[in-house]
């Protein structure tokens, strides 16, 4: 009869289960894979496959008792690390969502909303368009591979049982929330400025000819010009995406570094 000692079971727990929790938490919270469009079972299978491929290159894991307080503490630590990295990547995607919502409200298209299948909430169509655009650009430029590389490096910079997250990591993550708003405003600034000029021109027209019905003329004119401005701004979206993607991935690497 095969008998397994506590040391052997603890070694298996440390070498496979602990990295699995970090990988699974990352895949559950990151964009693209961590959305409701991907079933939870598929995400778990991907976590198992990624962990099996990653195991040969991982540093030595601590040997712990399979059922002990230390094991549960290490599991909670790995879940926090993986969720923090995945949430940081989510901030990059939401910068484009914020930009789309700002533009939609400014051009009078805020009422035209649809259900976002990834988050399950109602968002303006411009925001949904920006979400699909950044998703395609992220996949086309292998951003997901860079994210997986950072996750693999985190086992070296933030080793299992090596202290884990500190208060500095949480403060840095909280500071990234302001970056989302700033990046969204930067993306929407050309459209906002152009629409402001249009609104000022409509205001001058109303003062010059009070008999004009500003609601029947200004609203459709602002809507059409807003769509034209969004179409023209797509010519420079790639350069803006490259800058923001570089900043977001650099932030991801900085959060994964050792304290």
C-alpha cells in the first residue's frame, strides 16, 4: 500500500498548488480572459495548463503542511498577488472606457447605451466601441504575452513565502486609480475641445439669430459632428495606445517587483 508522508504532501502543495492560486487569481481578474464571456471552467483549465508549463522554471517553493494555518496564509497571499496584477491590467482597459463615456456625454450620445457583455453593465456605445478597439489592439500587439511574462517573473521578484505584498504595493495600486482618469481625459481631450468649439459656435448663432430653435438644430448637428470628430481621431489612436500600453505594462512590472 502506498503511503505518503506529511513532508511529501507538503512538497506537492508548495510546488503546484501555491503557484496555481496566483495564476488562477490573475486569470480570473485580468481583461479578456477574466470576463464573463469566458466560462469559469475554461479559466480554471487555462490556469492548470499555464501552471504546468511554468512549474519547471519556478524557484523552490516552501514546504508546508497541507492543512495548516501557514498553508492557508500562503494561499491567501498568492490570491492577493494575482488579483492585484490582474486588476492593474484592468485599469488600462478602463481608461479607454472612461474616454468613450466622456466623449459620448459631450456629444449628446450618452443616452445611447448598451449592455457590456464583459462587465454586465450598461455603457454608452462609444465606450463599448473603445473597449472592442483596445481589446483588438492589445491582442494584435501581444500584450497578453507580456502580461503572462510579468506573472512568471513575479514568482522571482515576489517569491512564495518571501514576504508577499507590503503597504507600498497597496499605495501604488491606489495611486493608479488617478492614472485611469488622467489617461481617459487625455484620450478624450481632442474630441472635447472640438465639441466645445461647436457648442460655442452654436451659442453665438443663437445670440445672433434668436428665432433659431437651438434644440432642433444644435442637437443633431452636435451629434453628427461628434461622430465625425471621433472618426478623425481614430487616425492617431495607435500612437496614443502605444504610449498608454507602455505605461500600463511598466506599472505592472513595478508592482510585481520585490519590496
